[in-house]
């Protein structure tokens, strides 16, 4: 049996890395030769969790070629968010909590998606269904992923299942959920020492919408102005990214994790579509989005609809 | 909460109808306002099962428009095999055992696919995970679906999980698995009184492959010659179907369910792709496929590969 690489999406967040580590561990316990890898280096938030639970960061890969042709995907399915040679590989399994799009296989596979706030909440179910015990370190990465994806249960994507899963995993991981959670989230909001290019790449995904290629990045902060003061620098970097990568539109969501609101900054074509999607008027390429914190639930569907 | 229609693919087979009935029942027990419907009338095989277990055939629909915009899919996911207005509907859930292709949603959903022989095997798991008791009639439709999809466990798609599920369901349904199974399969092989057009439509699905539109139909028989004696009539009907529906290639798999072999009859473009896919030479548009009984596992991937 050949090796199986297990990974989350490009620009990995804590769930992409945490779910890869935990699902690869589960599959190894079930007899598969799995290795968790990552399509990028951990963010400072994720590194905080890795350090806290004394877990090695997964090896970073750009393609599977030469190593294996068998992979399992977590926390994503869209090919443009995946490993560079995804179309040539055999996808054995997917565990995810996103919409399904731009995904195709030649053969039947195991696919488990549920509309919950975090992939790791589904992975917890899989551990239970297969009667596999969760070690403390693995539980720590899983609860960190849930805290990250739900912004400590404040995101509208958060379900009761996520809250229950986080509490169960926090017990195994031996942490105080709120105390640890806030410390971990704040570790990810240290933006001042990062270039505009780095900020735009921290948590960014591409989405085909209509015939357009839309890039949507999100940064978390405890102070919107800290980011907005750098608007000129950010706009220049967004323009460069559009030109270099063929994005028609670049959308940056700057989210205040304390107030659970966001400011939108957009550069590119189809600004009228953005205004229609959120029923707002852009002013100086910006708009305030009251109560918006979730790209998946409060941004992508609205933009997809506007472009359809 | 608005009504939710639950259905399998066009030209429904026993799993498409059995899984729609059983999954709709499960979801109703879980509090959802579901109705099982079908995208076509039951085959004689399916009608045998419905009659035996005294279950009403699901209402036949062509679109959901006007009734609801919420649906759940079983035993398929590809839009071209689904309800006519699928692209305008909200897909809440999918339970399936096929490859994933030409499927897209704007929002996260519940998607449960496993590489087993029958959707109803997965539905049985869902009953257990949710602690819902399976009534005798529902178990009867589920075991009939497993018998149908696995050709009484002879198909290479059949897994140990399908066999275990069928035995468990046969106990609840109070049937002798082999005796009932053979009677049900034979009820579906009464082909002599059917027109060529009807034969081609009994169990047919369309697949986009490369830039071609490929139609793949399958008929079960206990006597290959009974079907092959009508080759001229079948070829004329296949040519007409290609012209009328824009199929580039029509593939008919005639399967002997007693010997577990098939004869292939093909009409249209790209016959060289068919020969490459199965490593055969067509003679008079035909070829014998030793041991081939599964469209999903022994035909679709091979053709997809040849067209890619």
C-alpha cells in the first residue's frame, strides 16, 4: 500500500493544519499509511497551538508528484485551493464543512461534509464512530481548530455541535477553553510587523464566480484602525496581486474579533457586484459590514449569488 | 419549514427509489418535512419490490419548481442525472456512492458518500447513527436496493459492508435473501415485450467526458442473445437518441446476471476511445466484456480515463 498524504487548503489556517494532523492520525490508527502535510507554513495563531501542545508543524509540500498519487483532503475541496497537481491524483477521502464546487473524481470515494463550523468537529465524530481514543495533543489541535474557525463560538457558522465538541476536546486537552482560546486568537492578530503582501496571504482563497476569478482574504485584528491606517499600501499590494495572478477582484475582510464586525476593502472589476451582494455603497473602496465575521457564510454565498 | 423533496437519479433503479423512500423516512423521523419522489416510473424489478413489501410508488416529478426549493439527493450527484431545475434549488443533503462530478453548491451542505456498492448500505448506517428503528417495509426496500445494485453480491462494487447490511435488513424484512433476490432480479429481465427505445431508457445515465456527452445504458438479462437478436433495431434507436439529445456516443451494456458478463454495443463518435478504454476491438459495433457487470466501477472510470 502506498503512502497517503493528508492536507488542508493553501494558506492553511488552524483547522486546515489541525484537521490534517488529527484525520491523518485517525487513519493511521485504522491501518492506513498516512502523513499529515501542509500547503504552507503555519500562521502565528496555529504556531501558538502547535507550541502549546508540543506538536511538530507538518512538512510543507507544493505537489504530491514523485511521492504518491493517493491523497485525502480536509477542510477544503475546491481544486484551486488544493495541492498544485490535485487533478492528477486519486482522492481517497474528503472531510470538509464548505460548499462543494470545482471538485471532480473519476471514481467513488469517501466524502464526509456537514454544515458545521469546523472540520475538526466532524473529525471528532469519526474518532467516535471508529472507537479510536484521542490523545491529549491531538485533542489540543482539534479544539484549537474549532476556536479558530468559530472565533470562540461567535461566528454565525458555529453550531451547537461545535460548542459541544470543543468542550469535550478541551477536557481531553486539559485547557480552560476561554482563557486558552483568547490567548490563541490574539497570537494571530499581531499584524504590525507584517508586510501588506504577507497580510493579504495569511488566510486567502480563490473562488471562480461566474466567469470571474475572485480572491477573498481575511485578517483578524483587535483594532480595525491598525489595519485601515495602511489602506494605501494594502491597495497597491492588492492591485499587484490581481495583475500577477489574474484575479478580477480582490476582497479583503478585516475582522474585529472582539466586536464581531468587519470592514471590507475591495480592488478590481465588478465593484457594482460587491455593492449588490452586501447591499452597501463603497466609499473610498471600503464599507463597514455590521456583524459579518464569516467568509464562508456571510461573504462567499452573497458574492456567488451576485455574480451568477 | 418548507417541504423537502427527496429523490434519486433519472431513470430510477431500485436503489434510486429505495434510498429515496428510506432516507425520506429517516429524515421525517428526525423532524424534517420530507416527501420521497422519483424522476421516473419504477422498473419492473423495482415494482416487484414495491408490490412485495406493499409500498406505494413515489410520486413522479420532473421539476421542483412551484413546490419547494429544498431538496435532498440520493444515489446520484451529477446535475445532468438530476431533476431538471436542480441548479436553481438548495441542496440540503446528498447520500451517494458514486464519483463526484458536475456538482456544485453555493452553501455548505450535508454530503455523505462512501465507496460501497449501494446507497442503501449508507442509509442503514445513518439509521443506526441516529438511533431510528427501521420498519419492515422500509428494510424491504433497502435490501432490495442492495440486491439490485450488487446483482446479489456478484458485482465488483459489492463490499463486505453491503453483504452485512443486506443480511441485517433481510432479517428485519423477513425474507430469504437468495430466494427473494433471484425472483426480484428476474422480474427485471423481462425485455421481450419492450420497444428498443424503452430498453435503452431502463437504466441510462449521461456523463460529460472530455468535451463529449456520453450516454451509458445498461440492461440485465438471463440470455444475451434475446437482446443481441435485436441489434439492428437497437442501433437505429441509439442513432436516433444521439441525434435527438446531442449524445456524441451511446454505450449499451447488456449484462448476463447469471454469468456476470456483458456484451457492449456502441454507436456514435470516438469508437477508438471505447476500444482503448477496454483494450478490445469492436466487431460489428460490439465486443464481449468478460466479467464486466458494473457501469460505475468497470465502465465509467475506464471511459473517463480514455477521454481525458
